[in-house]
C-alpha cells in the first residue's frame, strides 16, 4: 500500500514515515498543501495523511479540491486544533477520519488500517486465490493449512499482487506501490522479493510473464510440493 503524508512538522512527518515504512507501507512525504495536492493528483495513493494547518494551502482546501475532482482516496486529517467544529469542518470537506495532536502512533496506525480496510478500490478484507489467503488486517498469509512467515516488504509485494490477482503487474507498478516515488535503486530489487515469495509460498503461485511482469495465479496444484522447488527464476 502506498501512502502520502502531508505534514509541515518535519520531525513528526519523518517519525510517521519511518513507523509506517516499518509496517510495510510505501510512504511519500511533502511539507506544504500545494505540493501535497499536486502529489495526490499526479500519483495513485491508497491513503493520505493530511495535516490541516499547512503553509500555502491548508488541509481543508486540499481535501475539498481532491473531492471536487472526484478523487475518493481515503483521507485521515491531523490537526493541533481541538474542537467539535474543527472536526466537523474537516469531515464536511470530505475527510474520512480525524485525529487531534498529540496522538498515539498506535492509534494512528489503527486508524490507517481501518480506513484501508474500508477502501473501495476492489480489494476485499481477506484476499483469496485458490488455497492462498492474504489477510491485510492480520498481516497473515497461509497456503492451505500452512502459514507462511513473510517480512513486511514481502507481504506488501504479495498483497499488491493479490489485489490484482490474475492480472499482469509490471516491475514498475510494484515499485510505485510498494516502494516510494523517491526510490532510485535497481528495479531488479523486485526480482529478489518475488524469488523470496516463491520459496516461501511454494511453486506455481507467481508466474513470470516475459517482458511484462508477474501474475499471481492459483497455484493450488503445486501446494503439495516442497517450497524449495520454488517457481521459475524471477
């Protein structure tokens, strides 16, 4: 899942980004309203964490502009202002949830996950492809009765493939949704994670479409084989 944080308190923004990336999210960070609106319009995000008191263009205006343009990306508003009228104004402009500073990171993470579960972009709460089950809420993956232990980034790659199960997904698309826009490393990092997933899930689940990308498919017929047999090379 790819998130955008629009927060002018740089220390807070860095702290939130670090915590969310540790949970497996790809996170982009900007520090003013106009740039936040530009990023939200130009990129495909699963959720936006949006401060209200921003330089240049406040969070109310950013959220209202997104909704006016038909953008339904979930928005979690943050503010140091405390009062029911401020909350009402934030929600009236189209925000999906509201959190008053100071707040617990644990609470913010729970709100983020709750909003992602409610998103209407086609993903179900629990994703199933044959005997493969991907549970975003519990961060749990199982193949039949066997649970597969994945790292946060491995889970993020698999979840994105599961959301688009049956479709061919390019390396670039995976990078854009699982890493952040500032990633400048080798695109072949995706191959490393796909190979790791093949070892842990077993053969047949992730097919390579030469020159195009990867496709998550029903690999149930291969679940009886040893995970060491893996799939074909990334």
